[in-house]
C-alpha cells in the first residue's frame, strides 16, 4: 500500500504551496495557490456539506478533486503512478485542511474510496515529521479490543449502546477477537481496568456515546459511578489510558472529528497530541445504525490481519453498499505512523477470562464472579450505589431475585466501590450473638466490646453506641431467605431475626450521620418487615441476562461457541437457561461438553428436581417456596408475553395486587430502571420447569388473553416512534396467535401500514407472517380487492393489492420482495391487473398501463434519472401519496356528479397514478405519505414526490408483466 503525501506550506502571508510526494519529501511536485482560495473552499464546505440540506456528495467530491488536481492535473498524474496499488492519501491538517470532507473525493466516475484498489484519505498531523511511515509491528495473537459505552441518565436521545456491543460480538463470533467491555461507562473504572490488564495489552480502545461541547471545548459525555453525566475532554480520556495508549482509538460519537473551521482542535487531533497513534472519529452527527455497521465491519476486517487503512476502506465500501447515509463522516486521523496489520490472523484463539475463584466472604463460603468475569448489571449497580453513597433517607439496599442471577456478585462489586468501608459478611441465618460477635471484633478496646456483648440495655441502644465508635462499615447479609417464613402467600421475617434486624436498622438510622454505615441484603424474595422498616432500603430486583449482556456471557462459555455441537442443541440450551448466569455456566460445563447432549437436555427438561437444585431454588435444608393457587394462575397468564413489557400490559391480563405478590416471590423478573413507571416485567421461562403447576394457558381460553395482550401492547407501542423490531414482533405475534379471529392477518397488515412504512414494523410483520404461512387463505385471494374497486374505494384497493402481494410472497416462500416481483404468479398478476382495468376505465389504473408508459419512455429495470422523472410526472407521482389519493377521490366525486369524465375526451389528471403501494415495500420513512423530499435528494431535503429507488423494483415487475402477457 503506497502513501501519497499532500502537504501545504505557507509562502508568506498570502500564498501557500501544495506539495505532492510519495516516499521522499524532497522529491515532490507542487503548485501555488492563494490562501483566500483555501478560505473560500472551507466556507463552501460549511454551506454545501456541513448543513441540513447538503449538496450532492458526488458534486462536492468533484469540486475537491478538481481543486487538488488543478489545471495541470498534478493530482491525477500522481495517482496514475500506482494505479494498480492501494493508496493512502495522507492529507496534512495544516491551514484548516482537516476541515474539508476528503472522504467524498470523486473523480467524476466514482468516489475514490469505492475504487478498486482502494484510495483512502487520512488526516495527517505532520508536526515535526516530514512524512508518514508504516507501523509494521503486530502481535501473534487475537485482536484485543477494549470497549466502553456511555449512556448517562438524563441525556437524550438514550443511546442503544448494547446494540453496538452485540453487533460487534455477532460479526466477529467466528473470528478470534478478545472483546473486553468496561461495564460502568466511567473513566475512573476504565483506568482501573487498564492498569489491571497491563501495558500494551489492548490494540484498540472503542468509546461509544454522545459527544458535545462544554464551554466551547469538544468533550465526550461519560458517566460517573452513579450513572450521571460527566463531560470528559480528550485530555481526560488520554490520561486514563496511560501509560501506553492503544494503537487505535475509536471515538464513536457525533462530531468527534469536527471543529468549526479548525478554530478549536477536534477531539481526534487532541488525542494525537497526547500520544495517540491513530484516531477514528465522526465528522458530524451520525446515525446509530451507521455507526454500528461501521464498527462491525471495521473489527471484522482488522481481525483477519488487514491494515488499518484496508479496514477503513472496507468500512466505507460496505456502508456505501448498504446505502448508509453517513458513510462519508467516518474520519481517520494519524500522527507519525500509520498502523499496519495489528495481529497475525488465526494464530491464537481468544483468551478466556481467568477462573481464579473470588469470594464475597473471608471464609470462602460465597463464591462470586471475578471482576474479569463480571458481565453487565450497569444500571443495577448504579442504582444501588446512588442509594449507598448519596442517600440521606436510605441506609441500605435489598437485592432480590431468582437464584443464579448474581445477587452475591453484585453485592461484592458494591463492596469494591465502597472502598472506604470495612466489609462484614453474614451468610444465611443471622442471630443476635453472631451480629454482636462480628461487630465486637472491629471495636478498638475491651470496654467497648464488653458494653456491646454484655450490657444491660436493649440491643438497639447497645448497637447505636457501638456504631458511634466504629469506622464506616458495610454489613452484607447474603442468602437472606434463610431468615424468612411464609405467610399468606408472602414472606416475612421469623420473630427472632425480626428483633435483630429492627434493632440494627434503628441503631444505624439514629446515628448522627445516617450515611456512615450501610447494609446490603441479598435475598431470593422481597419480604415484609414490621413497622415498614424496609422503607429505609432501596429495593433492586434482578432479571436474566438479555441482548448484548447475554452475548458477552456466552463469549466466556466455550461450549456455547463450539462447532462440535449442533447449533439447534445450543439454541435449545439457550432457551432453557433464559439468561440465568448460573444455569448457563452449568449447561456449558456439564451438558454441552458431553457426547450425548440431546439426551442430557431431554433429561433435564423432564425433571423439575434437577431444575430446583441447579437454580438453588429449593434444596432439602432450605426454606420451602410457598405459592398459592391464585398466584400460580396469575403467573401462568403472564406467560403469554415473550418479551419484557410494562406493568400496564401485565395488568391487561392480571390484577395489580396479585402481580406485586408474584414479583415479591421472584416469579416475575424486573428491569433495572430507577423510575418504576419505566420498568418492564417478564416471567422467566425457567419458572414452569421448576413449578409444574405454573404452565402456559390452554386453548381456547388463551385466545382472549392474546387479544387483551395485543390490544394493550398496540396501544402502548403501536406508533411511529416505536423503532424496535422486537416490540413490533411481539405485537404481531400476539395478534396472529388469536386463532379465533379469522381477520387477524389482514388487521395486522393494516396496523403495519398505519405507522407509514416504519421499517422495523415492516420487518417484524413479515417475519411473524412467515411463521403463519400455512394459515393464510388460498382461495378467494382477490375477492376483497374486487369489492373495494367496485365501490371506487381507491385507497383501500391499493392497500388490499399490497396485502395480496404480501400473502403471495409468504405463501410461495419467496426470499424477499425483489424475488416476489421477479417471480409473481402470472395467473394472479393477470387477475389483479384485470380487476383494476375493469373498474377504473375513467382513470386507466393498472399495472399494464403503468408498464406501458414506463417502457415507452425507455425505462428498464436499471435506474435512469431522466426516464424516472418523466414517468413520475406523467403518472402524477411528483406529489405525495396523500395528494395522489386526494386527486383521485376528487375526480371520482366530480365525475359521478357531473358526468364530465364520461362525456369528455379529456384524460383525468390522476390517470395511471394507481397502483402505488406495491412498489414501495422498501421505504423506511414515514414521510412517504407526505413526501417532503425532492427527487434524488437526501430525505432531509425539501420538496415533493417519490424518492428514486422504487424504480428498480418497478422495472422488475413491469418486466414480469411483459412475460405474463398482461
């Protein structure tokens, strides 16, 4: 790969000299230009590129290209010298050149980054260096990436940082990559992790989150240990990565590579000044989806041994291929050296976290995950720390949930953060003597110990005196369910423990400083405490690992990543574990490691006793879980939901009071949001295996539950703002599951249309519909269409035609809409077209009419801008869909009243404008109905009409129509 240096040397106060050279700075070509010309180009970038309505990027790129090339074609001549080689354009950052959008350089035929071999622009900070050199040193191991995502409370929009982690993990799961995730979002915690790992251990540091300006200085919004926003400068970031910064730092936040006309250095440039070798950044606001795809592609390339420049080139090309809007905003800054390949591919597998045991207590009874093995739980930790470190009302936290979710490990991590407190741990049962004995060991003299142990005062007064003499303590009561007993479907403290805990709480909350001593309780159940003393505790429920946290956990478990085991068996094991960390670990070691995995899984599925022991739900000597029949029924009804849902959704199928009881018993998992109104809830799929009397409701009774659940979720989530495919899948799954409703599929289709081409709703609808393909009707496919057309209900007929197309795609199992249009059954296509022709003689609506017009203009299945513009003008598609429909309806009404369209030879202005929806399956924007963008422009633009992109699919259908002779 060759490096073409482009440097700019000032010549006095008015001129500068452009220098182009390869390997020898003294062997260069040059040309002079006035500094005012550079200033004008930078100003033009502000108006044409860094704007809400940017100029066409190819046009901007050609302007830059021509400016570099000059009339003597010096730039093109330089490129021609190595036309068969990959080329790096090292563009000096002097004289504000870094501000220009070099990524869109365009030679009139293509963007340079699209060229094969690639031509990649990098911003070169050339201070005290005459040329850019390659760093050829690489490690004989897997790529090591340190990843940290930040999403502080109160910062909008909320960053889907787990999605980025998940995509990187998914893209590289078959490639050796060691991804270490800093779980807190805090630079202080990052610094601890870096020091523990050792100097030079990480090749890449990836920081994702929101960037902004604070006091006119660029900064990244990181988190405090409590989850609050902290505005961190590039200098702050560099200091926490010392003593040796990773070769590559990726600041994946908006405008981390932008500075207004270079009046202030970018964050990327500042990091280079602080010793960074290479920094990737974004030149403006970037979509989350584009940033995620960029990260995924970049690391996949780096793990295979590509150089950084090659990986960046592949990233640009991939983003262009998928039509990512913000592909060109990715910027690479370098200093003295440009990293080559970071690792030798395939030599060593990913190193696994250490298995050195760690214990919560000093006796080694309570084993917990090491800091290295600990996964997720960021919000739960932050919620608890906020109470433990800042609250003047609460004296402790109660962490509760099913066995195996990591309650003890969270307690251990909290103790790590409370480093100024001395930790004392009680496991299982507590009583007065053990409490007094453990506290006495921390008192300074015999008199104080005697007063605590043998004094005549009530226990609470003795404890109050003792605590006033003690240094800060954190008292941990682990597996506290051993101190409970059942009553009326709930749990309460046994009498003796109630006395001890009451005295303890009273003594601490009556200290002069209520926050001096803290209590952490881990328990399988929430419980009732007399006099409502639990109001002095923050309650933190737990849930199983989900999404990216689950992927990170699986990355640690070899047998879940093994090629030896059938993927269906691994999926089966995953479903059984339902995100429970302890169960995942057991399945990994004791089931998936065996030869007879299938039979082992079957045996486990069939035995509730095995489940109870593995989850440590019930053992012979442990307190028995007591659940009444009404609670069992409530939990069973909640099983209709397959993803976590708001409380109001659960209330649609159950009563709130009964739900609270199930939550207290750990039967319903709870998300970690501190604001209870934002929490979501789910019955773990583990529960029916442990408690056979809790089971999925049977038909036909379950159908009414499906209907209620669907109606409530559609009310909550069935809107344009919902961009979650998972939520839309649940809406449509519940809709389609109600087999008592014969119109469920059509109704679901109209619910999808109602959000005006929300791409996630579209994908979810199609995916769920495919699961029900065998249930779709085969006869009378066009009956409803004929009814609508006869009644001149044009909008409904257009929608019904699109619904027919969906059904055909699913029923015939075509892979996608493109294959559907290419292979659409001729008989059905003829029937649809004939119905439209017969019932729209005034308007001449129909596929054959549109095809004839398009082909008469020279249209094919390839995009031709001129043909497309003429076609949209002729059929009336140069306005919004609503405007098209309004015109058709108005002319229909006018014609039926006056008869003018029948009597006149004048063709209606809306002639041939329908059909529309069958061509717009691939729209992803709600603006389709109002069409606020001009032809060929970015969707943020102004104007009217349909966007190009549909014409390719339309051409395919028209070609099919010709084949079918319609």
